[in-house]
């Protein structure tokens, strides 16, 4: 195998931890000796051993001596809930370390690589750095600008509609697309919808797929934008306790309703209003970040999607396109809101990938002007 293949294996391992490791990054490590992989590991969950330690345990101390470690993120250099991995690699006699990307965390940021080099261990940085940065794009934005990463998930017809003029929407996309949607839920901390989605559909908003070697699905918090406190107390997102629920409301909500929600175990976040009596989204996102929400999947309807695009808060777009043309002037568009006056005002998109599966399409794209995008640097 070539070095790039070893790093690809480490990246595949890292992906197993996505969603479970918050607020930590997802990291994978492969140990190679004499042309063979002798140890594999990844970070399973915050507070548990890091990827390098798991790989060392898998290999055994004798196999680690003189081996090359391929790791998707710079080994940590600070004491947190676990000891610094850079010093562990030194103590175990590792022969060389290949790092996909340096850690944007100021507590690390080149210090892990420096510890290894000071111990006389060769270090290479940059192998598959783009792939590694994409894997941890949520963590990177958190570290660089201290804001949640925002991904908009859209399911629409070929002509950009999410429902017919009579409000019918099941099913615009197929089973594959819906399974992909559940996977996306599993890798983000929160799923966000507006109150109209709750009132119209009474959704459960849970992840219903288990991944790889995890026994239980990762359940993101259900985040409801509800400025006036209209959410029914018998809504599934309140009565179902399999995932936490956060209601973001404002001074327009009755105090007694907020008390009822809190008594039902709902986290209530009080956000400021904009001049048009809508929730101040940037302020609400700052409050969610303080609650430990690092990445949010926007699953709301046309109005909520439009509000995030209007406010230029979207970092990434997942657009699922079904095999239907709905048509009609009164059919609901996938993105509402105010929109733009001229095309020069559109959010610039950078297309990343396109998947065609069972006659449905998934297009993944980024906001080319997004905050906190990783720019590779080499040390």
C-alpha cells in the first residue's frame, strides 16, 4: 500500500466517530510497520481515549516501536480529560508521524508536531489535508470563529418545489434520500425547524439509523424556532424523550408557556427579536453555541430555509432532488424568505460533489464565503 492509502484508511476510521465525539474532532489513526498495518484506532466519544491511544492498544507496544503513525489530525499536546497524545507517541518509541492537517485549536496548533520533532521523530504534514479538513469542518469553524457550523438540508422536486399547491409532499424524494437524511442527522449536534413544521407535520425529528460499531444512533438535539410559544404541549418533540428538545422563543411568548415547557423537560432559550418580530438568528446561534451545539442541520421548511439564506448564515448545502416536476405558481419553493434583488447578491456556491442513486440526486455545495473555512498551512 502507498502512504495515501494508509491515510485514507485513517480517514475512514475517523468518520466512524462523527457526531459522537462533540465537542472534540473526529480522528483516526493507522500504525504501519514493515509495509503492514499493525494497529487501527479512532476517537469514539469525548472523554474516551484518542485515536492514537486506541491504535497503540490495537497494535501492542512491541509493534509500535519504530512504526509510522498516519493520523488525520495533529496529535494533541495538552492535558484535557486524557493525556497529550504527542507525548504518548514519543514514550512508545514511534518511528515517524504523518499528519493530514495541523489542529486549529490554539491549545495545540503546531505544538503536538513540535513535541514529536523535538524528540527526534520525523513529522510530515499535509497528506490529504483537504479531506481531513472537510471531515472536521464543524470543529474547525468552532475553533476559528467560535460559531456553530450551519448546514441546510433541502429535499425538493427538479423544479425546486417542496410541496404541491395543496401541500402534499410525501414523497418527493426516495427511500435512499431519506436514509441519507438520517445519516446527516447522526453527524450534527442539532436539527433545526420552525414552529410551522411542528404544527403541520408533528415530526419526531430523531435519527433512526445505527452506524457501524455504535450500538445506538447519535441523537441530535431538536431545535424549534417558536417566537410566540405556539408549540403544543402534546407535540412529539416534547412528549418523546429519546432526544433532547430546545425551544428558542422571545418576549412574545407567554411566561406561563415557558414554564410549562421547562416543566416538560424542554430547554427554553430566550432570544432577542429583530425589528420584524422574528427571532434574531445570529444571536440565537450564539446562544446555542454556549449550550454546546457545534453544528446544526437546518431541516425547516421554505420560510426557515429562506431566513438562514437571507442572513447569510449557511455554510453548507445538501440538496436532495427527486424525480418529479411539480409545477404551479402556488407550489411551495424550497427556499423562501426575501431572496435577492439581483443575481450578484446570491450566496456564492462552491460545488463539492454530486451523487446519483436510484433516480435521485444529492448535490453537496459550500458557501464560498463561509466563515472559519480551513486554509492549509504546512509546518
